[in-house]
C-alpha cells in the first residue's frame, strides 16, 4: 500500500504560508522560517517501519508549484494521502481535495487543530474520506492505514463516510508512552530543507513531549491556544530523559548538527527531576558541548537553579511567551503566569548567560492604547536587559481559532469584525477582532525594537565568531521580511 504525507503549495502575493508545526498561521515575507513538522514526520516514519511505501512531500517548504506538486504525487500513485490543515487554509484544501478526487482514486485524510475542533464540517464542504482528530494523528494515521491494508480495528477519534453518512469512532485518545514512538527518519522527511533564522545551521527539531507543562502540577491552557485545546486535551506528556538523549546522540553523530530545537509546547524544563536526569544522560554520553540545545519554555520555570543547570547541559536559547505586558490580560487569557513572573524568569535566564526570544501579541479587544504601551515597554525592557547577540522577539496580532475558549468568547461578545465563518480571513493579513488600537502598527513597532540603536550596539559588541556573523545576516533578513508583513 502506498501512502503520502503531503503539504500542498500555498502562497499569497509572494509570501510563504507558515503551516506545518505552526501554532498560528500566516503568510510571511521571511523566507527563513521553515519549521520541521514533527508529527507528520513521525507519521511517515511509522508507516515506513510498517513496510508501507511512503511519499513525504512538503511543497510549501520545498517552494514548488502546484503543477510540480501534483505531478510528483500522481507519479507516486498513492492510495491514501494525509494533509495537515488549519483554519485559514481549510477552504483551499477543500477545493484541492475535490480536484484530486475528480482526477484520481486517492483516499484523502485531513488532520490538525481545525478539523479536530470541527470534524464534521469538512465532509459537508469536500469529498474528504477521513478526518483524524487529536494531536497524536501520527499514530491514528498508521492505525487507519493498517485498517485499510490488514483489517485492523479503527481506534478512537476517526471520522469517515459510510453509506452516505458521516460516522466516527468516538472522542480521540492520546497515547500514554511517547517513548514507544520511533525516532524520525530524517532522510525520508527531507530534514535539511527546514530551519529558522535564529538557529545555527545545520539544525533540526525534536519534541521532548506533547502539550504545555508548567511549574509543579500546572498545565498550560491559554484561551487562544488551539494546540492545547484541540490537540492535547490540555495535558502535558514527556518522553523519558534517556529517550530524548538517545535521539540527540544519533542526530549529533549522524548529521554533525550545530543546534537542536525542542519544539515541545513548553519544553521539558518545567519538570525539574526530568531536567536533572537529562543533564546526567547528556554528561555520561559526552554530548555536552557537542551541540547547542534550544527550546520553548515558560518563564515561571526559569529560576536560578534551573537556569544554571540548563547552561551546564548545553542549552543556548529559550523561546518564551510574554503575550502581554498587562496583568489583567494575562489573567483573562488564562496564562497562569504574571507579567512580573515572566520578567523575573527572563532576567534569571539572561543572568545565567542564556539567550531569550520573546513572543508578543497585540490586538486584544479589551486592551487600550495605554495597555499596548505597557506591552511595548515590557518587551523593550527585557530585550535591553543584559542584551547578548541572539536575543530577539516575535510579534503577532491575536487570532483565535475555532475550538479555543477565546473564539467562543469572541462569538459571545460580538468581537469579530469579519464573518467568523470566513476562514481565509484568519490568516493574520488583517485583524479579525475589534480593537481599540492600530494592531498592525503596534506589531511593527514591537518588531522594530530590534533596530533600536542601544539594542543593535549591544548585540553587535557581543558577536564573537564568523558563525555569529552569518546568523546575524540571516536574522536581519528574516526580521526585515517580518516587518514587511505588517
């Protein structure tokens, strides 16, 4: 049986679609953002290990045309094809599915946060054959393929057509032991086409777990987060430290990587025992100093003890969500962190020689001009605190997707300035929620903190190597592209 895992090409006025492994979708002028989609890559690996003939084709990040994409897929002659979709691109995928179904006998499967929140909808608007709900769709896609090839019983969370009716196998379930998943076959999944401007090349991505964990028993469930609410059931699971170290050891020795980014929602560092055990694993294998590690993180986990251990383990950079500089906003979006805690955590990280990337959002319907000025001031304060080369930020306009509490609140409070069923408008090309500020102007202003003389001078003075200069060049190009977006 032949199975394809595909990202059809999507572009808009010369901008690239940020779809795979992206929490929020938009078109970007930055050509440097090509994030490795871990779950689809794991799905391809699982199928290959079960002796399916597999095509992995990411036309978005390969930058190929629709004609070339269809030509390569049709020449492979798959019997089934899986597409990860998202709210802003779902209508384009419905149209493409209908075209493919008219031309070829290929079963089409949709996965992702949008269809997990609204699985029946795609059957009403397209000729799709299956929808897999939940975040472990690598496992459920394998289950579906084994069902079609060998008669294996369908697991939970699968929607399908039968005798003209849409049926399902119940609510999706997440697997208990992530260590049972294989290490990704990087060649099969074209690992070398991916990377981002803030990572040293060559680089690749892993996920130490799935779901957003926080201090002690805290689990993140921000009201805007479609991954937690639609994919992970507001849970956090970790692979074992030894399993993660096994994968890193293979990647370092096989590919001579400079950096590995852990794209788990909040990394694994919220579990201090996990981190101590992971440090021991890295030290015993002689991996510390062989590769740089970077990760997502919640700032409330970044105390002195943790940051010191992170530095000793080989971590370089942490991507931290600031979201807003206003306490009332942090409470309203269920961030479960205060602005003060985030400032303290970021400064602790910098005190210990770690690099920080902030992620900031603007355009909340309740925020005033004074509120967004506080957000700008908080981002500026943290960017200028002990600035080192590599410190940076990302800024975006808030866009709540179906399946999130913020989307439901926006419906209830009549916050949408667009038809909430007009999904293509959710692509961050313009605000979708009422706002008291000029959201795009403020987004651009926050990006421009990179170009403040004090920040640029401190960054340049801390450049130490030719490798840093190369990273600075790609970073400058990427930031310029992002600024054009707004």
